[in-house]
C-alpha cells in the first residue's frame, strides 16, 4: 500500500499542476493516506485479534492434543481391560458351559438316585411289610390242646379187645422252627416239644350176665412228646401242620374189679395233621403204644391205639 502512494506522488511531481489542483490532490492523498492508515490499523488490530485467537486456538489445540493423548491412553487402557474382560468372559462362558453340563449330569444323577431311592424305599417297605406279615404268621409257635378220642385196648392172653367209652387228653407245648426264613416262602421244618400230655380213657368190661357183674378199667398216661414236624403256609394266615412224635410215658391203669391199680413206663407214639388259622387250630391225631403191667404175678403187655380229634389254641 505504501508503494502505491509513493508512485502516485512521483507521477504527480512529474506533471505540472496548478496550485489548486495540487491542494485537492494533496487533500485527496491525505484522505487516502488516512483511509489507508485506518485500514492498516484495522488490519493490524484484526491481525492482533487473529494472533490472540490463534494463540488461544494453539493453546486449545495443545490441550486437545493432551486430552487426545490422555483419551488415547485411557482408550488403550479400556481396550486392554475390555480385552481382559473379553477373555475372562469367554472363560466364564466356557466355565458356565462346563457348569451347565456338570449341573445337568448332577441333576441326572440326582434323578437317578431319587428313582433308585424310591425303588429302594418301595422294596424296603415291601420287605418290611413281608417280614412283619411273616412274623405275624409264624410267631404263634406255642400250643395248648384239648382232644377227644376213640381208642381200643388189647390186653393179650386171649382176652377180648375193649373199645373206650370215652377218651380225652390235654397238653401244652411249643414248635421250635429249624430255620427263620420259610422255604419257597411257605414251608418250615421244626421240632415239636409237648411239655406235658395227660390222657385218660375208660373201658367197660362185661364179665357176667347182669350189669352188677361188669367192671370198668381206667387207663391213663402222663407223657412228654418230642418229634419232627413240617408246617406249610399256603395262603394268608392258614397253616397246615404234619408231625410225628415219640411219647415216653408213665402209664397207669385202675380196674374197679378188685380195685387194682398198676403203673409202669410205656413207650407211645403219635402222628397227626392239623390246620390252623391264627389262634384256632383243628386237628386229627393217631396214637399207639404199649405198657407192661404185672397182674396176678404175671407180666401182661397192654397195647393201646386210637384216634383223637382236637381243638388247639396257638399263641
């Protein structure tokens, strides 16, 4: 701008001008110079403002760069954390997958164990129920019986065979089973021990033509019986018992003819069959045996045999 003004002045100095024209030109130059100075001042001010703004912008730019570096560092840190979290997340996913598989496997095992436990409980309950029922069925091993019989007496020596007018017996004993668990779920072998048995029978003897000539013979045995038995439980509480026993006895006889009383050891046997339901038992028994008595200084062997029907109570 200064160069332009200078050229104008030089050009004007070359051309001869009038004084008034020179004044006008001089005034115009002053005005131009003032305008130019004003423009220069304004531009200088603007430059200063721009310089300040540029400085401010440079400061802000520096701050932004610092912030960017900080943000980049923070981003890098976050990226590293994210990468670590991503790896940890993948590990957790794998662990969760393994845990789910293990959990499913454990659930299956628990379900299987629960099913096994239910089956075992049912089997145990069934077994306990079976054992309790077996206990109820087989616990009645003791017995007490009352029997009524029809027996015959053979005194030998050509004497007539006598039939009893009545015969009865009572006894008490116990069955000792040889094994706890029944065979085939229904059979038990045992030993019967009758602690005592008392049997009495009366026989009428006709000797003369009148009733006054008749006499009676009373015969009795006190014995203890022992022998094997087999018991079958076919259904419910029904039991069928088959047995054979040996009866070592003290045998007695009393004859009203002459009031004769004799006693001696005798060997007797019995075998029988009984059916029982819980407490009550009904049975049939056959007895036989012999005893030797010394009558009129002569040994006589009296043989007895007969059938008995009895009712028994088991407890």
